[in-house]
């Protein structure tokens, strides 16, 4: 008997792209294709690209080139595929190019060049689908696209306007994931706070029970599944205040990923950031009054066109007052097609990078100070890996890959929770012993 036709996958970019890759792999497996872990064993390679900033474009083009050199038969999908002829100009030999969340187009290209190997009605895929994350956590994508038009961002032109998934469909997927052993659900979208805006928060149904298509109601429903629930990409709209009590009650994790990007009103206006009239400093204080254990993660841009030294200093002042728990910072990147590229007074590259360094030095001091306060505390930790030197896990305040870790003395089980007493800390991570 001949072997099943095999597809390899290279997945780049954000968790939303990772979910797209999982959907493609699930469909491939359901149709009987084998999934190859390397170039040599594959009949074809699918490269899911990122095209958000220049460095991501370069990484994606390099990955496509490597796949072509190692295998020769390559289909390109993802955000870079939506950006005109960039891929075809750089790599004209690729078989096909599609944009993001283009499952049917990808499958059509695969079927054309590598016909499906068997009866597609045979069910060869587990109920939770094929996932690229470890067994104990999974990303739960609740919507596609974005209604905002931030001047530094081209995501709406790549992924379109907001389209919220039906809440019953989201909950069914979440239930299936938890039943399969997932311990943590990471809720993602381009704008989680806007979930349901496009359908005017219409009522959906879960197991025959009416539930509004809205972030607060979704968080409450997910909180009843018995898994960790972590909210990402939450814009600071007023109704975000409603989910903080759910965190205080322990229904969802006391963690908010809020992309503030800046604090100066003029820069926020130039960025066309939603909610820029809100006093974010007061908001964070009120959130912490309701839920003292709340961890807030955010990202910032330095060197946005026209940003003065005084405006950057204002951002540093905000950082010192807000005392955010986790921070990412990036120099402004003039992404092709972004409206902000036409703004006057671009900031020189060396100044942008110097401002990133200064901001992250201040944040490192804040993080070190906050983590030191956790010494002596017993925390629930989700174990990620175990070897002869001990174990590594994450606390309720740490998302995978982007936040800190907890180094554990002992040998707990991977994918399980452990009670860990914190005994030491540094700028980013914690150390502890199993209780």
C-alpha cells in the first residue's frame, strides 16, 4: 500500500495565525493527508506568513525561500499573501498565494496539485482538531478582522472588518478543548473587547440557553468550564470594567492584555487609537481596587512620527505610575501601506531604538520590584516541561511565550497544576518549591 500524501506546515506570526494553521492541519488530516514534521518527508509545504512589520515580511520571505530550496513545492497563505505581489515578485515559483483565514482557497490549491488521497467522509481527526500548541493549553479565536483604522496598522486591509463568531460555536469549541485535556484557554482576536459589536450583541444559544454575543457574557460562560481563561488584546473600553469582578471572583484569570501603545493624547490621536479619551491611569487603578491580584500586560511604540522627547518622557511617567506587570516595546516600523508613514517629522532610527532601551530599563526595574513581592507566596502553576534539573511552569500572571516563567524545584507532571511556594525572583522570572 502506498503511503498517504504528506503536507508540511510552517506557521509564522501571531496566535491568530497559529489558529488558522491549526484549522488547515485539521482539514488536511480529516481528508486523509499525513502531516510531515520535516521538508524531506513532505510532498508539499504550506507556509503561513506574517506581514505586519518589515522584519516579519523579511522572516516570511526567508521561510518561503527555505521551503522552496528544501522541498520545491510551496503554497503561501497568511497576511503577507494579502499584500499584492510581494510574494510572487520575490518567489515566482510558489504554487499558489492566498491571504489570511483562507482555508477553502488553501485546500483548493492543495487539491489541484496534490489530490485528496481517500474518501473525505472518513473521520481521521480528533474532535478538538489538530493543534500546534502543547496539549495543556489552546488558543480560542473568537472573531476575525478589526473595525479600527489605527494609522500604524494594516491588519484591517489584510484581514478585513470585524466578524464575530457565534457564541454557541465558540463555546462548543471551548467545551471540546477542555474535554480533550486543555487546562488553559487563551482568548484571542484582533479586538476582544469588540466581540459582538458587528452583530449588535445579538442573542445566541448555548445548549438551548440564550446568551448574548458579548465579551462579558462570553467570559462568564468560559469561566464555568473549569479551565484557566486568559483574555488577550483587550482594548480599554468602559465595558471592560465588567469583567474585572469575574477575575476577583476567580472565574477567569486576573490578567488583562491591553495594548495601550502610548499615553500622550496628541500621539494617541495621530495613531487613531480607540478609547484615547479614557484616562487609562485611573482605569488601571480602579481595576486593581476591585481585583488587587490583577496583572496587566501592554505594548508600546516608541518613535512614532512626530514623537518629541517631552512626549516620550510623558510615556515613561505613565509607565512609572501605572506599574504594569508585563510590557513589550517596539520602535515604530513604517509598514508599507500604513497611513502613519505620510506623517511629518519621522524620528531617526537611532533615537527610536534608544527610546526602546530606556523604556525597557524602567520596566525591568518595575518588574523586578513587583516580582520580589511574590516571594513567600504560594501560587498555582501550570507545568510546561520537566527535566533532570527540575521543572518550568507559568503562574496565573504569565501567558505562554510572551511573559515570565516559574522555575520549580521538584518533578511535577507536565500539563498539570502544581502548588509552588515562591522563594526567589529576578526582573522576569520566579523560582519556587513544590508544597
